[in-house]
C-alpha cells in the first residue's frame, strides 16, 4: 500500500502542538492544586505505569525520530524523561522546528524502502518504511499522547476532545 508519507509527518507535527497544549493545561491544574511542576511530571494513571514526563518525552521522540528515519536523515537525539518543564518546552520547540523543515520530496518513493529497527529484546524486524511510519510510529505516538491526556484528566485537568486539536483541524 502506497501512502502519502508526508501527510503522516504533519500528524506527527500536530502531536507536538497537542503535547505542548496539554503541558500548559497540566501546569494550570498543578498550580491550582499547589503541587510543583516536578510533582506534576511524576503523575501516573496507576503506580506501575510510566509517569507524565515519560509520556511527553516519547511523544517528542516519535514525532521527530521516525520521520527522520523514514526520510533517511540523521535521527535526532532522544529526549529523556528526566527533563523539567522548561526542558520539555525547549525539546518540543526544537522538534517542531525539525518537523516544520521536512519537505514532501524527502519522503518521495520512501514507502517501500526497507528499514530495520530494534524494538526490544529479540525483536528487530525489517519492514517497509511506510509501515514503520504509518502503523508503528503513529500508533505509539497517539498511545503516549492519549496516555498523557488521561494522566492529566485523572488528576483533574480541565480537558476535553477539543484539546487534541490546538493546531486546528
């Protein structure tokens, strides 16, 4: 199946705007509760789940690293979960700039280019680049974006469906 991979890049770019917006809403809720930014970044849905800061970092990483891999570009460094809010804001801005500089021609005819990536212990599949971006990356991106949303909602942040579209439709 051939897809317009650059349209998927736009979804990834929009996810960066969404995670930035969610971070703002989370900060508003943290201030209302009188908790620190660091405490907010440690909020979780359940104890054995990764915290909000981890979710934010993964969204940033997927939004910039997978388009880079698929386009055959150098992969931006990992954003780690140990950043503070200012660090996450800077990483979101940097990733947004990176994504905004990508062009359709960088993704032209890249759909079927084989790409091998190590997912975990013993898993290193080779898939067409288009599948990595449209299925693996996009699914993970939205999983972690939704998890960040759910963590904030569970902690009382005033969020609704419209908060998924701060960059418009």
